[in-house]
């Protein structure tokens, strides 16, 4: 649940093209995708906020949420159930 939406957002924000289709919940993010720099994280958070209708506070932004696609999906699920 939410995996495909998060993959689509990652692919769009990071301009991953066909590479984005290969992402799964175990795919590493930070440190593995050169396009995912600090500015891209800000853009990605904005896209997630817009898509899912939640707000992310500065103190919620943690590298742990961007370790893998799965950890990012878990963060989205947490925000939607909080």
C-alpha cells in the first residue's frame, strides 16, 4: 500500500526514468541514488505532502526515513495514520 505512489513520486522528482520502475521496497535511497541530494529531499517532501495531504515538520525529517524505499513508504503510512 502506497508503494507504487511513492515510487512514482521518486521517479518524477528525481527524473529516474526507467530506473524508477525497478525500485522496490528494499531499494536503497540515500547514498545510493546520486540524484537524491539535500535539495531533492526538500522537493521530495513537498511532493509527498501534496500527493498525500499531510505536512512534514522539520523535526520529522530524518535520514532514517530515506534509507530505503520501504522506510519512506513506512513514513508515509505513519503520517497518514497519525
